[in-house]
């Protein structure tokens, strides 16, 4: 094995034992161990100096640093941090400059290094940014090809109680499927949708924003609610963050809903719900819609064919997938390691497909969630961001 300057100490000791035997010249040993004559004589001088541990590497750190922060300045920085425990490096520097403006205090980055060195900063674990999957052009010109769901901004009824209207509409026909006061929680929304799905049927996709309970910052943007959608064969479609225009038809309906039912709220939630029910009937059956040629939405909508199943089957994966069930802590066991996938998938069965370039693609119900690399690290995918307008739709999205 060729000798390198950073080789183990046994190599260096063996080198000079062979040299002391007289059987080899310095040139022969240099060729055998793959080192230069300069390196050989550096180690020889260290050995001949009588140094006890001549064969060990020496630190390459400089003996002194002329730019090091003086101990008195370090003490002042530490004292300021202890005085103001929530101050970061920038605020500490500013506070020190106020107290002693004539002193050339170190940069905020240097103050941060000092705080770390003194154990006064606890590093927070950074979550890796999800891998972007790009955008998809979404929307549907067929009834029940896509529904939109959202909460109309909450308000209080006259009795002071909070009111959160959950609304569901059909993207193609603009038909208002539901407008119901619902708690903005996973349990509340799921219960409301179970009623809708049971009475009407299932759409092919549901468009929503990225916030809870519809979406999350986890793998694929999935929440427990969108995981349930996938189990039902409904594709969750998330609009880009802070882009309500990509759910513009639904948002425009909210404006009309507010103007006709909530500018002066009802006395209590029961009366407010009655207003929503009256509005929904008039909006669907009586009110002409500009984007529909001044015809009401009810003339363009019909109930979906797919019905809510009595029992939801577990997802099926091709034979080339390895299957794992997500544990109660959101992890799976993979190659002897515990890999965190996401809390939204607890109890669910996922598939892992080996990739030609290495790693395994993590899938759930046809949705790609992320990639486990060769180092057994999970890189979660961001959800595909759905856009509202299709290339074939020339009509006015906002027309009401």
C-alpha cells in the first residue's frame, strides 16, 4: 500500500525501521512507499530530534492569531448575552455600540461565533427545503372533474360567537355544492365532507390552498385530510402559496356570498346557516352566471357517478415496489434505519420504488412523496402546484 503523509503512524515507524536496517536506501524506500524525498527527510529530522512522539501529526493551526478578539471584548459580549438572553448577534453588537461607541466591536458574524463557542447558542435543527416538482395546469371543463374547497373568512354573529363557513363548489359548472358552518379542523372538515360525499358522491379532484387542514409542509404537502382524499381516489390539488387567484372562481363566489349573507351577520349561527342555505339555492338555480352564458349553474351540473364506499381499501402497489407501513411516530424501517416520512401518513402503507440513478422513490396512492437517497436520508417533495386556467378555456374566470 503506498505511503501517504497522512498514513497511520505504524506506516511511518515501519518505514524508518526498514531504513535503519541498512538494507534499503532512502530513494528505494521513497519509491516503495510512494512519497517524495522531501517528505522522507521531514520525518527523519523529527525522529532524529529526539521527540518522543515524532511519528504523530502536528496541528496545523497557527500559534497565534493577530486578529483574534481580545479576552476583555469576549467577556463583554458574553456579559451582554447573559444580560439580554434573547438578544442575537446583531442586537448585541448594536447594544454594545450604544454603551461604548468608541470601541471597534467585531462583526455580528464574529459575535455569533463567540456565542456558539461559549455555549450560549443552541443550534436549531434545520428542515431541508422540499424538492420542487414544478406546476401543473389544472381545472376541468367537466362537472365533478374538480371541486374547490375553502373557508370563507371567519366572522362573528351578533351574539358574539365565531362563524367559519366551509364552502365547496364545482370548478366547471360553478355549482355551489356546500356552504356550511364548520370548525376549521381536520375532524370538522372531514365530518362535513363525509356528509357531502355520502349525499352527492365523489369528485375526481379537489382544489385547495396549502394551509391546514387541507395541506401541510410535510411530504407532498399532504395532511391527514388530503391523505384521506387519496385513499378515496380523489386527487388533492394545491394552489401556489399566497395565490388566491389560482382558486379565483371560488374566491369570486365568496365575494358574492359575503355581500348577500354576512355584511350584517345574523343573530346566531343557526340563523346564519339558514341564510347560507337560501343563498346556495338561489345561486345555483336562479342567479344567471356570466361565464356560463348568463345561465344558472344548476343547468350545467349533475351529481357525480362515483359514490362513497362503505369500506376504503388499502392502496395497491406494483410488484417492483417494496411496501412499508408508517409507524406511530411517522417513520418507517428502511435498511436498518428509522426514516421519518410524515405524521400525516401514520398507519398508512407506502411503496418504495428503486431508481436507476440510485435511491428509492416514496409513493402513496399514485402520489410521489419524496426520495430516500443512498445515505438513507429522506428528501421530501413539495406538492405539484395547480393552476386554475386551462389553455382551452377562453372564458372569464372572474365573471359572475
